[in-house]
C-alpha cells in the first residue's frame, strides 16, 4: 500500500506543480532605474508584448544575470 501511495504522489506531483505555476510563470517586473554598480547597459531594447512598455536590457558580467529597466526617452 505504501508503495502505491508513493507511486501516485510521484505521478501527481508534477501535475500539481504545473497547475500551481502555469498562469504566473517566471515573470520579473521591470525596474525604474539601473540595477546597481557593476551592471552594464546593453544595446538591446524591446517592447514588452504584455505591457507595451519599452525596456532596456542591463547585464551583470560577474553573474551573467540580465535585468530589464523601463526605457527613458531623452
């Protein structure tokens, strides 16, 4: 009986995780200012399809992390 319960949990757990996270996904909110010292602004700029905002891409050379900052025109 215990083996059956463990087997059912192994089958159902991925579906439960998918169900809980399917709507939100991994979405970071864009920043209003540069992320901090050591970050480098790239030449990348794009329009976020969900919000319509223009975003600049910043890059941290030490960690490889990317950050998105609302573009300032001017």
